[in-house]
C-alpha cells in the first residue's frame, strides 16, 4: 500500500499548519478518569466522546465505538464481541469501568465474550491511554475505558428531561432504540433526583464484501458473516438525595444479550448481567478533608454457550467492587487524594466445555496521588500497593483431572508513577510520564487448561507465573487553539515478564468432530512495546476543518526478537469536516498498512483503505431539540480483515462492507 506511506507526512503537515493558526483558549475537555483532583492538566494522553460526537460514533459494541481513536483498536470477535485494545495491549491489561467502578463480566477471559455495557445509554466515554494503575490497579497497564451515565444522578435536575433515539440500517440491518429519562425536585441545599432508561437492539448477520470463509471441509464464498445475528436489551432505575455539599444515590440495572459465536454455525451465547450500585460524595470548603467520595457495586454475570438449543457450558461471575477516595486540604502547594479499593470475584465454569476451574479472586489496594505546582510546572506523583489472592477450586466431577487439587496464589504488586506538565509559548505544552507497574496474573492466566470451542483453540495457563512487571515512559507535545489543536505522543514500555497468550505449535484433537485445534499457552517473556500517536484538527475556514491522525505500535519478545501477537498495524486517517448552520458533514479516509510482523503461528493481514461519510442536521421541533443523522460506511465495499483479532476468527469475520444507516435523537 504505497499510499499509506504518505499518511505520516500528511499528519505531520496537518500539525505544522495547525501550529501556524492563532492560539486561543484551550478547548481541552476535563477528563474525570484518572484525574480525581479535577484539574485541567493531565499528563497521560486521554480522549473522551460525548454529546453529538458520541451519537455519531456509537456502534453496537464498546470496542467498535472507540476503535477510531488514536492508539485504540478492537479485538473484533465478530460484530458482537469487540473489546478495546489500547497500544497493543488487550484482555486483562485494559480496565473497563462503569461510572469508575468495575464492570464485572467475562470479556477479559475470552475474545468471544462481549462487554456487558450497552453503548446506546451511556452519556460519555473516557479513554486513558498508558499506565493507569495508580487509581484502578495493575491490570490497567494498557489503559482505562470508563463509561459514564446518569443512573445515579450526581446533579440536581428540576422537572423532567430526557432523550429518545432510534437507529436503523447498517451492515447488520440494525433496528435499535433507547429512551432515557431524568427528573427531580428541591432546592440547591437539598432535593432528590431519579433516572430511568430502556434500550433494545435487533440485528441480523453482518454483511461483508464477498470473501472466502473457511469451513471444516475447505472454504465457501460468502457475503455475510455466518451466525452473527444478535438481540439485546437493557433497563435501569436509579435515584439520589442531595444535601449541602453532596449527594448519595443507588441504582439497579439489567443487561441481556444473545448473539451467535461466528466460529460455529448454530452456537449462540446468552449473556445477562445484573448490577446494584451505590455512590455518593461530600465536599467542604475548609477543614482537613475537602472531599470524600465512595462507590460500591454488586454484580452478577452469567454467560451460557448454547448449541442446538442445549446449554453446553455456563460461565458465572459474582463480584463486589468498592472504593473510597479522600481529598485532603492543600499542604502548601501540594494537593492530593488518598484512597482504598477492594474487589472480590467468584468465577465458575460449569459444563463439559469448561476450560477454567472455579476460582475466587480477592484484591485490596491503597493508592496515593499528589500534585505540586512549581511556577508554571505542574508535577504529579503517586503510588499504589495491592494484596491479591487467587484461589482455584481444582477438579470437579467432569474436569477429567485437568485442574488438579485446590490451590492458591498470593501476589503483592506495587506501582509508581511520576508526571510533569509544562506550558510553553503560544498555546503549546509539553508533558512527560514515567511509570513502574506490576500486575498480578488473572485467574485464567494461571489455571486455564482445556478446549475453548468458542475460539477453536486449547488454552493452557501456568500456575507458576509471577508478577507482570513493566517500566514505561510517555512524552507528549500538545497545541490547543480556539477551534484547532495538535497532539503528539511517543511512548515505550519494557516488560521484564510479559504474560503472552501465544500458539506453541502443538495441536489437540477435538473429540466432537476430530478437528485439529491449536494450543495457546500463557507464558511470561521479556518484551518491549513502543509507539507514536499523532492527532490534529485545523479549522481552515469558518465552515471547513481538516482532520488528521496517525498511530503505530511495535512490540517484540526481546529475548527471541519475535513479534508480540495481535498488534494493530500502522494506521492513518485523513478527513474533512464541515458545518453550516444546522447542517454538518464529515468525510474520512482510513488506512491500515499490511501487518506482516506476526508471530510464527499467525499469518500476515493485508492492508486496506476505507472511505466513510456522515451527514447530520440539528432540529427544533417545538420544545424538542433533535439530531437527525445519516452514515455511509466503507463506500467502496473494500474487503478488510482486522489484525488485532485472534487468528482463529479473523478469516471468518471480515470487517463490515458497504452500508447505510440513519437515526434520530430527540431531547427535551
């Protein structure tokens, strides 16, 4: 793809042109995730989607919603199970949060397990790239994705407000909609608020450009991804009481999703997640404690794999997540927060296809984050220490001795970080972030040992694994103008013990059909990841803006030189954005280079370029505000495969073909 070679140059030109514009007040959005002091300055690279931008970007899964952001890819196990992958890291290294609390599901266990969050009802999603272990644990070394909603009202709203949205079309012929209502009453020093939401989605098999789909006896020509239809719905109720200096609230929600597994013709996954959460905050203008916040959630998750109407294996997780943060009074020029977080997770896999034993994980962490301003220079430093215990129940009656006797592993990871942000002339600023992160192995990395038919592989853990240890540096340069900006980040992370899931060249025989399946093992290796992210916008005229983006990540086992698995290729985006009155439009060209740096048991993925466009209009219908939109994706119907998808699914589920979708959102 020779055209791809121009992408870094185009992005660099965009940054150069943007830098010549007149600087004005920074348009940085305040990102709450990883920033409990609520300062305007955050050293770690971050993004957020909200409002109309989120409406126009929203997809059926969280991974597909975010994969257009710099440094963020998606695991794409078909169109219904797609988890974010950040800077080449996926699985347990990317922390998925719901209102800053753990979203308990099994999406980190396997690529075919969907995230139990409905993008239709979230108000905002924040992405923090790089090590975020101080606030959310060592398993946030890749980054944090935090979805925010108003299920526990955090601000007093008088009267009734809400929104309703309907969406039609797309590559899966989606028919989806959502209704969100908020209300309340009272005065500033006391009152009450409530929230309710309801959503649903029906989708058929995803259309794709004609491709050759592997079968047990060879291959077949298809224009749809087999067994990829889905149906989901969710509902929630919540309420809060408000008092002078704060609030306290509670919410309950239920999410259910049924979708095809893609790797098998008729197998489906039936997933449900119920969550009860409480949260609150109290603040004061004086005294030793300036703010005290808390949250606690209880989650019940169940995931049944069904073949021919019969439940084969059921995965269950019951988890409790709590955290308390205390912001202390300034100590001279020092501001800071201390906190404690605790999590318990009871996991079980019941059925003849269970490849992980029943386990219990308990994690308690304490953390400290302090900021100090020295003239224009803002410094931050923090630390986190955890105590992690992972217990395996061992063999059951039908595990055939795969899991051995009951056993226990204990870990004590400690993570440190230091960052600095310094404003330069003419709207520029520079940042640096140094971190030392330790992560305890997850239960499946330790104890997995069996056929995982949903991914068509045999997965084997290692009970002797130690802490995953890394050291990283992230350097950033940022320019902010009135309607233009330019961001550049370069980073490198070195792992002394990187826990990788890699094929080892062995195969096992599937007893059901006699097929030979690859063996994937979790193993600790020395590794290095490094990359660059460039993103910019230049407001060329009052109507027209030029957009540019480029990212690249390179990772290898430093002992053997072999590439790390499932890394995104070099990617670029060039786009135009226009707005005139109530109308707005966007045209973008996204490119991905050929990914031929793969491990010995993977195959290269071809490069591609896709063109997409959108058109939107703001509406005023009496007392209602509205947004109508039209989206056209992959206009040239380009056949494209995702290099970050696990190899056993990649050829079965290419990316979506040409499609048209439309939607209408009304707000009051």
